[in-house]
């Protein structure tokens, strides 16, 4: 205290006081890493709502692509064209569900039983040759049949995923009705100097996804019809159902083709060896058409994604986010690749400098040779001493 003759108490900095610039900078870096980890955790925890939004965006891109395509032939306002495309899409989807429900209702159960029987026969053959242990048949077969059962009931279990599908459709319609409102809303949160790049990247991503989805729809129709025609010509049972499932699963690259191939081969061998061999031939014919005609055309018009990258993304997204992540993996990867390419193009030296002042690559390649010739050239003889006025400093 001041009156007892003792020295006044002086406050000392505590452990929360950081005056060293180095400590402050490292502390800021640590918070950046912590914020990044928290962001990743939030994305994982909120994966389902985020994927519903992404699915709505993909559906909006699909509607926008149809609206733009219709605008080439019908000079109608955008709202009218969007309504026509939306009603036509819902009408076609309703017809497919009604046709599948009324025509294939009994065949779905027959397909499940056929696949189960074929898997049991395959497992019995493998166990008889010592390829798998005898006691693990129940666990392995139940897991395999459970996954196959879920795949074969994609059309029949649409009611179970009605809520998610309804939200995706509503979000997609809202985005497609007024896309510029949401574009300006996101751009408003960006600095003014970055908004031009944002609009350019958004335009490139939208164009790429529109072409990608259009090519995907063409591939689904071609694969479904070709599979139905080939299986029907070869006498394979449930040809129409297998063609429908092949067309639907064609929306999922790699894994969809493998699943549809397993189904048609299993059904083919259930009718006999000739039908089974014909189903194998049909599968390879469909995949060759898709791999050598449809996919190269889509890749040339959109973005060329390596099959291994797409498959790895499907496995990771499927393990983290379920079936919806598996369904949207390739579109998300395509959007990311286009975004990164656009950012790299805008940050390249050619874009950051004036093209008129950029160095000539040919001249730059000839510079070392000119320097070497100048060094090898003999030095000139010294001239008379300079007698002019001294140079000014």
C-alpha cells in the first residue's frame, strides 16, 4: 500500500500477453490450422444438408441447360421455357416410375431371388475348391446380398428417399428460377477486385456441368435402349427391367457399370449358359460403346477426368457421405477441376503481365547463345585518349 512505506505493486504481463511479433504470427498461423480443421469437421457433420444443396445445384444446372437448349428453337421468355422443361422432366420421371411400378413390380422380387440364388451357387463353387472358408458363408453372403438387394431396388425404393429427393428438386427449382440473385448474393461477400474472376469461374463451371450432364443423359438413354435390345434379342429374361436399371445406373460412372454388369450376367446364367454368355457379350458391347464413343465425346466437350480419379473420389465420397456422395462425386470433381484450372490460368505470369511487354520465348532461348558468342569475340583495340571536355558528373 502507498501509506505503509512499501513499494507500489507493479502489474506484470501474464501468459496471455503476446508482445513478440514472432509469437503473434505463429499464434495466427495456429488459429488458421485450427479453423481449417474445424471447417472440415463442420463439413463432415453437416454433410447431408450440404449434399442436398449440392444436389439441388446440379439439378438447377440440368434445368438451366434444358432451358438454354429450348431457347435455341423457341423464342419464348426464360420463365416459360423453364416451366416447359420442368413439367416435361417431371412428366417423364412420373411415367418411368409408373411404368416401372406397374410393369416390373413382380420382376423386382424375381430379380432379387435370382441374384441371391446365383450368388449362393457361386459361393458354393468357390467353397468346394477351397477358395473361401466353409464357416463364413452366412456372413459374407448376407453382406453381399444386402448390398445387391439395395441396388436392385433403386426404382422400387424411391418412396423411401422421397424427402431428400423432394428437397433437391425444390432447391434446384429455386436456383433455376432466379440464378442471378444467388450469384450476386455470393459475389457481394467477396472483395470488389475478385468479383470479376468469380463470375468468370462460375460461368466456366456452369458451362462444363451443363455439357457433362447432357452427355450423361445421352449415355443413359443409349445404354438403356441398347442393353434392352441386345438382351431381348438373346432371350435373356427381364430384358426390359435390366435395360431400365442399366440406364439408371449409367448416371454413376464406373461403379454403376459394374453393378449393372453383375445383374445382367447373373440373370443370364439363371436361364442357361447360352443366355449367360450372351449377357457377358452384351455387357462388353455396351461398355465399349460407352468407353469409346460416348465418354470421349463428353470428355472432349467438358473436362477430362481420369477414371482412377473418379473411382477414388466415388469411394471416398461414398464412405464419407453415403449414396448421395457417391452419386455426386464426379460432378463435384469436375467442378473442382474447372475451378482450379481457372484460378491457375488467372494467376499465371502471362495473365499478370502485359502481353505487349512479355518476353519473347524465342529471344529468351537465344540469349545464352548470344552471350557466349560475345565472350568468344576478341576485344577491340584501345583507341586514342579522349580529348574532349570532361563528362559531367
